[in-house]
C-alpha cells in the first residue's frame, strides 16, 4: 500500500497483495466514453453490486455482513463481487469498456485518480454522500482535482513496531529519531537477529514504506533528485551498511517483513495495522507500536495515508447512482465504520467513530496520531503517482545494491519527466 493494504488473513499468515499500476494512457484507451457504460446492460432495479478486493475469507465475510445490514436498511439487495487487489483496476477498465460496470467500486487510494482522470467517476458530494465529521485530510485523500470521488470507511498508515521483550532485555528505549533508531538497531543486531526490518522491494510496498522517510525529511514526490530525498535513501543505505537491516530488504513485501518480525529475525519493523491480526496469533510475542522516528527531535512524523475508497462509476443512470450513494452512506456510517475498523485493525475515517475506536483499542492510539498528520500519495500528483512510484522502485534497486542515491534518484527524476 500499499496502500488499501491487504484484505483478510489466512490462518496464521497474512499477505499484502501487490498493486498493478496502470498507466493513464492505457486507462483512457480502455475506458473510452465511460458515461455511456450503463447503456449496454439491463440491470435489476432492486439488485446492486459492489466490486472490491475482499477475496480473503475474513474480509469477505465482514463485507458480506455489512452489505446484508445495508440491504435490509435500504430495501434492496446488495451483492459483493471480489477479485484480487491487483485486478480491481484492470477489471474495472474491462467492465467499463464492455458497459457492465458495477454500482460501487472500492479502489485503492493510489488507484482512484487513474480512473477519475478518465471521467468515469461521479462527484460524491453532488450525489449526497455525507462528509460530516470526516477530517479534511481524508476528504482530500478521496478527491482528485478538487472533486470528491472516493469515500473511505477506514484509513491506515505505517508505524514502528517493536519487540518489547528484546528492547527491555537490552535496556533500550523505543527510538524517536533517525540517529536513535540507527543506534538502537545496531545494538539489537546479533546472530540471526537484525535490528530492524522494512520493505524496500521493487513494488508499491517499498515506495509506501519510503514515503515517511522522504516526507519527514522535507522531501517531495515532485522533486525526486532533491537533497532531502537522497538523504532519506542514504539513511536506508546506512542501515544496510551497519548490517542492522538485511540486504534482502530489496526483495521483501510488507508481509515478508512481518514474517521476519514474528520469527524473531528482527527486533523492530516498519509496518501497518493490517498485520495486527497475524501478530496476535503468536501469544508469546509481546509487541508495541510507536510513531516512525524522525530526522531530528521536534520534526513531524509524516506517514502515508492509505486505505480503500468507495467510488460510484458513471453508468448513465441517475436513479441507480443516487441509490449507490445511499449504499456508500450506509457503509461509511459511524457504527459500520467502528465495526469494520475493529475487525480489520484499521482506523475509522469518521472522527466520532475514531473516538469510539480509540477507547476500544488504546494500544493502537499511536496509529491514530500518525494518521492525523499523514499524507495522500496522490494529493499533489494525482494519476502521475504511477510514474513516480515506478521510478522510485527502480531507484531503490539501484541505490541499495551499490549506486549512489544521488545518481539513482537523478535517473528516477529524469524517467518521470520523460514520461517513461
């Protein structure tokens, strides 16, 4: 999340599904005139479909329960259609081209702008989707070029997870700055145990994990070859040169990082709340959570804002689209958000729901604090995030295997500017 990071869990193990970033030109070509998509399909007026990535048993059952409650409340039948996370965008594009779009699509936050750019999504505010008690930052997260297209039920971000027993035995405190984290990671590296684990893999997982280091240091996705971005990448390199971060980080997804932490191969890790359910399956693992350390004391720890966004495709049927808005309002109601957040370990988007959630899971309050200053990856660049992400992925592979950060990021910036 990458960002809507993973849905669901298999027994004892959770996998973060990789995103497929679809270039805007491909999206535009496939969608064509999306506004006419509804004209080629006969729809049952009392049956509505929600397309999501809830293929894992847990998430599929949670969403099914939500849709059953909303069906009873609204007097219609709401069906769930789930595909793997990396297929939501491509399936939506195919359905648009064949004029068979569903009534609601849950996109990952990084993908929504790509579909919105085609003109294929409805303005949620005009349809009556309620934004009362939703923080402006989360509204911005669901917006593209000032129009609100995506309503979040829950959001997520990254944090520092640490093994309480290992830190206590070593007599170390939870680090809060880069220097402290580097020194702590060094001291905790011994035998088969690394001080820290994170994902620098050549996919969106790695880019998602790099953003808090880049942003907290004043770096920006619009200027990849800046000194601040290079310093953030150099910091990752320093952890590898210290041997407190495994060289295998360039191959790890966020799920792999969690596996390392649970196996005792890492004393700390950068990860998100979607791992909590799996972490809790290991009863003798006593873990804590804190904000991601910052370059220097007093800096804001600025992490990425992630999560799924409920969108309403333009199917050319105003009556159905208005009912779809009621479905979205039901799914994002205060009680439904609390229920979904408690199941998924995410943070409710609605402020009142989030306050209730904090009381029920105080151990995760650091995540709520991190969300308060989190940023959307697409807020500044919209659908251009695709090119930036791919360029950064390439830069990681080069810089973490020997090339200088400055050189790797210079190539990354040139790649973005050339549109390749």
